[in-house]
């Protein structure tokens, strides 16, 4: 009798365990490097987690993301600027703290968000991954190259953090599709459509402008970067795209690769003798305010959000008079640089950096304004016949930066960049 009772008890216990095993899924069933919330697994008394939805990023990598996206962090300033233009309310932070000279042109709601660091370029000084995980973004956005190597790096970051890392194309011609894809993901289709339409029109305008420049008038251009002006973006780089698309001939070719910057010599410059030099303010060797206008008296409600008001120079900055031209970098006072015709004949422009560098540091949506500025700088008479650079500048600030820049403010920025 005892034997029969023992068998019945054993069968009951096994049956109960089987039932409980089917009705109580746990996070242990999820991959070890994926947070439970991201997989739909639950613990405790919860019965089910919100459903996930599939998403394929610009590199073709598949993801499963929450139905509602409320917090995003970027891996670099390229993604920061895109998020700021498309959906600033979804930004959980920046890669680096915003400088006081930038803040008057940024929305009050986001200008003081925390900085998480970046993984790429000059901002790769170290991301506090624990802090990033604690911020609980719905995904991390990486915008730039979509090569196999970039995909592998994004996969590695995803494994390290347990957070989906979306990789999207960051070349000028890729941005319209990137905006539309992210707009659909975030429920911002209308906003994304407006930005994408501007980008497509700007690209078409730049190509038409370049085609109209007579071959004998094509200007050879050198972009001077770094503390000595001897770092440059080669042909095909993300940073040289705007000038090349609007009809400039980049003299830096056959050196290095089409990614990042390459170092050149004074002898190279003397041999090339560029027609025009575009000087990039170097925030490690020159004052950070070089090339920036730090005041604008306008305030507005642009694209549905308040633009804020800047009523004077940003506190704590030593900034040049925004109505005067930015000084040339000190390295151009040397004999080697004075041996260049472009320097002697005052054909040196300083890239505007209000609130972000217009030509590509970082190489994000800011470069679409650089397309207009590049055409205006290289071929001022041809540009004047096609568009009003002041009006184009104000239009871009309102559409992409949510800021109504005054005509006087735009004029100050442009005048500071003129040839000298």
C-alpha cells in the first residue's frame, strides 16, 4: 500500500512541475547578453512583456525593438545631430557636453542633457558602458559607414551592452533614406519626410550647380585642418563631400584612404598651389569660438517646438565680435603658408561652426548647409545668381535646428567666414 501511495505522489509532483515549467517563462531563456525587457521575457508576477517589432537597419542587420521608442543614445556626434533634427524629445543625451557657444542655438530642453561619450573618432575617449546601460535607451544609434567592418563593430557594442545598436548610412546621398527609415520607426514620418525632401533637393541643386560651372573656372581647393593646417580630408571622404559635390576639385588625392584625415606636408601644398583654402577651426589648437557666432536676438517656435532666446554672448566664453571676420589660423603667418598664392591673394575662408561645423566635423546633416556655403565660397557670382545664401542659412536653421535665426544673425555668421 505504501508503495502504491509513493508512486501516486511521485507522478503528481512530476505533473505539477511540468505545468509550472510551461506557465512561468523566465529571463534565463533569453540570450545572456540581451536584457530581459528587450526579448519579451519577464520575471516575478508579470505574465507577458510588450510585444517587439522587427526592424532592419541601413546595413541590413535585423533587430527586434519595442513598439514604443522613448529614449535613444547615439554612438557619435553624427547621430546626435540627426536625432536633434528629427526627434529631439527622444534624445537621452549627447556624446559630449554642448559648448556654451552652441547652446543659444539649441532647444532648452536638450542643450544640457548628460554626455555619455562616443565610440568613434575624436569622441572615442571612452564610454562608461555601465552608465549607458543604466540610462536604459531603447536602442543605440550609429550613423556613418555601413561596411561589414562597421557592422561587426556594431555587433560587438551590442554584445557588450545588451542594447540593440542600429547602423545607418551617413553619406550625403544616404541621409534621405536614413531619415525616412528612422521616421517610420519612430512614428515621425511627416517630420522625416520634410527633412528628407530638403536633403534630396539640396543634393540635386548642388549637382546642377557643379554642372553649370565652366571647366576652365573649376577651383582647386584644399581644406586645412589640425593645429598646423596639415591634416586634410582626401577625395571621397565624408568630410570632403560637400565641396566636391558643389564643383570644387579636392587637391588631396592619391594619399591615404577615403576615410578620416591624412597628413600632408608643406611641400605638398607648394606643389598643389590650391586656388582656394578652406580653414577648419581647430578646437585643440585655436580658441573654440573661432568660426562661431555666439549671439542671436531671435526667438521662435519652429517646427512645433520652442527655439529659445539668445540675447548675447554665451556666458563663460571668450568670443570674437560676430560682426567681424574670424582671424586666420596663426599657422598661416609662417613663410611656408605665405608661399601659397591663395594666402597671398586672400582666398582663404574659415568654415562656419555655428552651432556645428558646416562642412563635416562631425559629418552629419549639417553638411547640407555646407553644400550651399561651399558653392557660395568657391563661386560667389554663380551662387548669387541661383540663391540667397542668407535666406538659405535661415531656412536651414529653422528646419534642422528648430531655431529662427535672424537675418542679422545669419549675416554675422557668413561675414565671419568670408575670404581674407
